[in-house]
C-alpha cells in the first residue's frame, strides 16, 4: 500500500443511502480494490481451509499461512475463493504483514463485499498503511448500513490511534442511535424493573434467553455494554449500562430525561435529581453516587475516561461511566 498524506476527511452529507455491498463494488470499479488474475492450483483447497479454520481460535497464524499460502494463486470461484483470501488476509494481518494482508483482503472483499468482518479487516489495513480516507469511507458505510458492534472496526487499526482521530468520532456521532433512559420512571429502552423475562426480550427485540440464566447481556466484541439481571421468579431486578463502552464501541448514545445528555457532569446530575443519598470514591478513583427512590435505586459512576479521551469530554473532566437501576433490597452488582 502506498502511504498517502493525511488530509481532513469530510463525511458524505448528500449521498443517497447505499448498502455496504454497493459501496465496496463501487470501490472495485474505481480501482481501489482492483482485482487481479489467478492460476489453477486448487486441488486440496477445501481440506486445507478446514485444517486452517481449526487453528483460528488458537491464534496459530503462522501455521495458517503455511497451510494456505500454496493456494494463493488458486482460480477457484465462489465461497472457496472468498474463504481462502479472507483467512489468509486475516492471518497476514495478525502477523503484521499488512501489505500481504491488504492484497488478500482486497480480493476477498471483491469476491464477497457483503461480508462485514472482512471489510473491517480491510479498513484496518488501509488505516494502518496510511490510506486513511479510504479506511474512513469503509467505516462510514458500515455505520450507514446500520452496524452496531464497532469493536473490531475501532480496535483493529489500533484503538488509541483510531479513536484519537476526530473524524472517527464525527462519523459515529453522525450515525448515532439514541437509547432512552428515564430517571423519572426508572426505565431503559422502555424496559421497567419487575418486568417478566419474556416482556424484556420482546421490548429489546432479542431472542429469548434461557430461564436458568440470571443475566441477559449485550456485547460489543468481548465487552459487555449492558446487562439485565433476573431474580428467581424470572422478573427483572437490575439493569446495568456501561456508558463508556457504549460510547467507544457502538453508535449508541444514551438519551436521558430531565434535559440531560450523556455528557452530563456530576454537578448537572445532582442538580436534576437532587443530592445523592450516598456517595463514595472507589479504589480506582471513580466517583459513585446512589439515590434511593420510592420504586427503584439508582447508582451512577463517574470517572476519567480511559485513553483515548473522547474529543467532546474536556481534559480532566469526569464522564458518566456506569448507570444502574435496581429494585430496592436487591444486592448491587
């Protein structure tokens, strides 16, 4: 990949809505992902892919390259062609062999542009290689297509480097999806404490969880972004939201009542809700406040954000990191 001079990226504002497939095909047409020719060398490819697939979870990327590299010039069509280049591209990426990863991922995306994870790896290769604008183009189209879990998109290019770019935050804010929280009613996304599990899963639009599982969670990558805990009667006893992870790894933004935004300060929260019934400084330096209302208990945690600091959070300002609603008398998580 050629290194290009970093320039200010401007998000598209007037383009009609496009799917990720349409955008990446367009990139192929203008040459960003120009495909290249291949020779016949495909005998044994399917069994090699199966062997390599067993090694992915073990992170044995050198072995994956050794197994699949003899097939790099294979002219197989369809799913095998995609799988070969996607697996090789991912292995090369994790070995920091970015030029080779780029070549493989480019071909995989050309073959199957609808596969989001491969597009994310290509985005990371472009960003690491200095082709920032094309990387942000792919990132924007992921957001435009409704992507929620941004964990790999943000962390693969290097979380600190990628999230230090103000245009990344501008894009996430542009496609932000608001999640309503009511302090007046003690609800999150319309879900109330005491609700039955079936009603919670219906309101959240998720698959029903097993009745013997006390927690219903959502994740961005490996990070839990919220958790709903149920009691023995299968009624909701607490809701915990990790506001900082939502901010960094998803386009979700908390929308509070009382005219408060996710940028609220400790002073703004106590002004809206009244003085906390209890407050304390935690071992890590974060500041916790508890309110005991008639129908529910509220716990908020404020603290300095982990690096990189969101541009909208002034230096040395504590941000809202955790929101928890719980039924009075139930143990805090």
